[in-house]
């Protein structure tokens, strides 16, 4: 079966083809012209400009051919001019015959440029990864050295304080015996020699009998406090617990608070920071205890810094109406994830800065007070090591909350 195309249809088909060719030439010429413009500072190559002009001329010529097919006035005149310009540009192009090798290598140059850009992107990514790895190694080495120092100091303090604490029990017991003997002498021998009577008045025996048990109780409370601090230091460093294991995360949080206790107390320039603990009944959590303690320490330290800064910007009455506070809340989600929320009621973080909180070396603190790596390291510990999430929720002027989420069981994420 044969199909006969009418003259009008053939004219429209030819016009469409010429229009498509014109558009293609125009696009190619525009791309070359854009490349020349973008690299103009490096110099403009006349040969490349001539090539772009040829494509524009061909585009113009085919466009006028479409105009001629449509029967518009003076179309043949303008097409003749376009053809003449094309001939002139072609002659100019032929004058670059010594540079034709460059055109022959154009595709290779273009491919090399694409390959070079790809390698540059890969190199930039590698440098970023190396920078983060270096930062992480420095922080890990720093924390390892600090952990060893803390564990060593705790061990050295632990021995003498245990000796003191253990003997205080006997001292308290012996003191009670001696005071009972003194009281018995006072009952059975009310009349004492003058010399002993003067000595009793000189040492104020009644006050001594009343105050000595209090002194011993105070010493015992102080030794208990030191033993708790030493235990917190040892548990916080956890040098013997670097591997994955199931622990009570509430103990880790409490140990961290014990270490930061001196920063929470009332100071001359800062009011006491109240800590509210809202702990849920959690089972033991599989984690890397030392690393998790480090994250909690970093977040709490930043919260304390924020509250101290906000206090300096408020009047005494404003502080009394809005006491500084840190709230620590733990919970277990429905999908068996442990959630730790640490929230302060400080000044908050501006919205435009919140997306940069976990970027390496980003800090909102003055120069010399922050390195900008603690939150980046914390994010890596939670996301990469614990397969969890660390998010920042902040409202400027009201406070900031950091939410730590880790799986209850890590073994499901450990590759065998």
C-alpha cells in the first residue's frame, strides 16, 4: 500500500525538520559561547569563537529556510545574506587549518575535563573524610589519655580513702566506748580532784562529748563523698569496658553528673543549676559505655555553658523568676529504642545555626572557649558506632533539647 503526501504536508514536514536542525545548531553554539564566557579570564580562543559563530550562522540559515517555506516577504533576501555570512565564517575557519588537530582532540579534551572534575570531587570527598577521621582519632586519643589519667588518679585516691574510711568505723566505735567511760566516771565519781576539774573546764568536756560524734559523722560523710567521686571517675573512664556490653545507662548519667557537680553548684557569678531527673524503668542497654558517657558529658557541659552565659545576661530578679535548670529524661520507645533527652532552659540556638550544630569545628562559643568538635564527635559516636540518632530541638529564647536514640540491642546491627 502506497501513501501519497500532499505538497502542503511535505512543505510543513520540511519546515519542521529545518526548525529542529536550527534549534540544535543554536543550542550547540550557545553551549560553546557559554564555555567561552565562563573561561574568559583565561583568554578567548579565536578558533573556538569561530566554531560557535558557524553553528549560530547555520541555525540562522535554517531558520530563514523555514521562513521561506512559510512564504514570508523578503525571506530569500535574508537567506542569501545568511548564506553569505556562513561562507565568510567558513573561510575564516579554514584559516585556522594549523589548529585542526585541536578540534580533532576536542572530544578527548572534553572527556579528560569530565574525568578531572570527577577525580577532583573524589579528592575533595577523600580529604573531608580524612579530616573527619583525623579529628576523630585526635579526640579518641585525647579521651583515651584522659581516661587513663582519671583511672590512675582514682586508683591512687581509692587506696588511702578506703583505709581512712575503714578505720573511721573503729574510731567511731572506740570514741563511743571512751565517752561512755567518761560518763560513767562522772556518775560514780562526782567529786573530782581540783586538777582534773580544772582540766575538764579547760577542754570544755561537755561540748567535747557533744561535738566529737558530730565531727566523726562529718568525717565519715566526707569519706563517703570521696569514695563516691572516685567510683564515678572509675565508672566514667571505663577503660575495662571499651567493648560492647549491656549496662545500666542511668548509672553512667549519674556518674557524669557527679563529675560535673562542681559546675552545677552556686558560684559568686552564677546561681545553682538545678538538675531534674525523670528516669524510666529501663532494662540494661547494649552499648559502648565509655563512648556513651562521653556523649552525655559533652551535651551536659554545653548545656551548663549555655546556662552560665544566659545567667550573666539577666538581672537577679529575672534569674529568680526563671531558675536555670537541666532536665534529663529517659524512656523506651515502642520499637525497643532507648531515648535520652537532655534539655536546658537557656537562650536556645538561632534557627539558621541549628543545621550546623554537628558540623566539624562549628561552635557558637567565643574564641578560646570552644573547639567545635565535641558535638561532631558525639554525632559520630551515636550514629556510626551505636547505629542510633542524635537530634537537636531548639527554640530561640526558650532552650535546647538534645535527643539521643539508640537500639536496646546492638547485636542486630553488628555485621558477622
